[in-house]
């Protein structure tokens, strides 16, 4: 089951600095390929999309397929230009969304 | 007469064995993505377009002891400006039950076209990575990962 995502974003950055954003979320990422003890296929249930926004503008997006490991990790970069807030959204196959918000000051 | 009939039964047995081994091959083919499936997944995205080489740095381990968690880092060479940036990156696996692994969409705001995650690999196989630039040009690279323990469960 998905729990609170863990996100590492520097709280402060210099203008023009390229920062790394690291994220991790607990999730089984059930691939839909495994079978249970009685031989029935366990239905697929993964986080299929990860979206990163800064001040409501999409900056990075990842579409995950069942080949992504359990407790998916994702890192990417962002060029800091202004202060604002990151909104990171993980979308589950079942429709639920897990959201993390992080503020960053540039200056 | 007796000889003939035994000849027939042997032929039947051989034929059956032939079908059985064929069935095994078909079943195995169905369980895993093939280079053809990866090619058709790529064709679905980009049709018959040509791919250049270079630009992409695909960082995967040469040997993965645990196929459940295989780190994959992708970096594409690009100035990442509004005029010239990496639009998308797609990763495919030839030996997994499904060909797709991950697709990324970058924007100039990223500053650097880099993304890292962890994937599952069912067996030793080639990983294929393609990058689409903002001007429409395409690049492709390939890297083999040897997997000691498969990562797709039952």
C-alpha cells in the first residue's frame, strides 16, 4: 500500500543552479504478471504516472509500466530560476493520487 | 503389416513431440517480449523514422544480481534551452513479459535531461533507450544487462 512519499529537494538554491530532486514512494507496484498460491493471476495495480510541477507548471513527467520496481524511486533535475513550490503527484491505477508539496527559495 | 503400423506410430510420436516442442516455444514467446515486440512498440510511437546514434548515456549495470531492483540512469546530451531540448525518452526491455519500462517527458525547465529509476528484469536481456529531441530528431542506444535472479515472480 502506498504511504507518504519521501522527497528530497533543496530548500534553497542559487538562480540558475541545476538541482536534483529525488523521490521515493512505498508501493507494491503489483505487475499483473504474478500468480497467487491458487494459480490465479494477481491483478495489476501500479502507480502509472508521476508528474512534477513547479508553480503549477509541469516540468517533468514519467509514465511507469509494470517493469518499474516496487517502492518506485525517481530522480530528475530542475533549473532553479525563481522561488516557488513543487507539487509532485503520483497517480495510482485505482484512481487515487498521492501528493507531495515542497517549497524552495531561490536567491 | 505389423512393421508398417509400428512405423506409423513412431511417426505419430515424432509428430506429437514436434508439436509439443513447438507449443513450448510459442508459450515461451508469449511469456516474454521479443525484439519484434519492442520494435512494434517503437513503431507505434515513431513509425518508420530513422534513429541516430550517440547523445544518450544509458547507465545500467553490466550484471544485476537481483532482477527485482535494477538501477537505470539515462542522460541525454542537450543544452535544454527553449529552442533545443529533449522532449521524451522511452525505455524498452526485450526479455520482460511486457516491452515497455518507462517513458519520460522533459521540459527546458529541467536544465539537464537526466532521470534515474529502478526496474524489474525477468532475465538477461537488452535494454533499449530512445530519445526524441525538440526538433524531431531521434536517437537510440542499447545495453545488455546480465540478470542472475529474474525479477518478475511466478
